[in-house]
């Protein structure tokens, strides 16, 4: 039948139109400011500072490292670092921000300051009713206006605040030492029988060289000359003639050359 689709569509529209006045799930209009729609947890507007404990000055997490000031794209954060240190809520001395100002008329709610803060000291707020009569002085938030407690942070961002506190608690506690796993004892390896080497093989190269030289000198002094045959006396006679010639040429205290010089000449010209 022609026009059936149009009639079905108009019926759905009429049902939703009438139900928006009586069913609470379909109510669109909220009586603001008496009634407010709950904001989602990921909603963000302008940053604020967190402090632990009851004192906003002693428990402020900010240590004036100025990372958020450098990374802020519109440059709406102004920080002056203190010259002295103050004890924090745990009694540990640390630097603090003497001046911490944020111009919310320039801030664009980019959340970069929250991402780069290493101390979890600055977070994004959900408060959006910040209209003022003046543009310059009233839209510049000072440190006292920005400081809010950790309990307030848990109210507006419960899941994120719980994870942040868990991470801070892990950094404050000393690291746990892991116990080494006890490996089963292996049976001892059978020891091989030790080979007894001669003493002369244990010596190094220099000692063996000296020992060979000493043996060589002994052989040349005694057995070498004693084992000469009759046919080998000619080199000995030539040695004596050479020694006689050298006596006049080589000055020495003993009136001649020593036994070592004779042996060198004999070995060179046998």
C-alpha cells in the first residue's frame, strides 16, 4: 500500500516525542543549575596543582622543575623557583614553586603539562564555571587558587587517581630483592689422575735456556778439548798462534785474554 513507510516513520517520531515528556530515560532538558548532568571521567578543562596532606604549602607535589612551563604551547604557565628548600609532607627537603601562575584566558586545555610532569603534580580539572567580570586579573590563577587536595582529585578522576597513587607508592617503597632460585646440586665430576711431569719441563723458556747454556759451557771446557784426536791438533795450534797475536792488541789487566775469549776464537775458526 502506498504511504505505509511514511506512516510507520511518523509513528516512531510521535512515540519518541510523547515519551520525552514522561519517561526519565528520554528526558533531554535538564533544569540547570539545579540539575546537572554528570561529566565523564575523561572530561578536562583547566589544570590544577595537587597537594598531599592538610597543608597546601608543605604537601604540594610541585618541585618547580619548570618542565611544564617549557613544554606549554601557548606559554600560559609562569613559575619562579625558590632559593631554599622546604620539608614536604614526608619530611624530605625539596625545592618548591615560589610563584606558580596559569593564565586560563590563554590556556587551550591540551593536557601536555600533565603528560610531561614527572611528579604527578599537575592534573586537569572538570570545573567549567569560571566566568568573571574582568578579563585580565581575574582570569590569572595564582598558586593558592590552583592548589587542591588529593581527595578532590579522587572525586573527579577516581580510576586515574587510584593508578597514580599506586605508582607513587611503588616509587617510595624500597625495591624488593628477588630471591635466587635454588638449583639442584649436581654430582661432583670425577677428577682425572694428575700426571707428574719432570721438573725441567715445568720451568719457563728462560730458565731452560740458561740451563742449556751452562751445560754447553761445561762440555766445551772439559770434554770437548779432551776428546780431540791427534789429527785435530792443527786447529789448536792455530788457536795458540791467534792468542799470541791478540795479546799485543787487546789490553787487559791479567796480561792476556780470558778463557771465554779463547773459546770464542776457537769455535769461530776451528
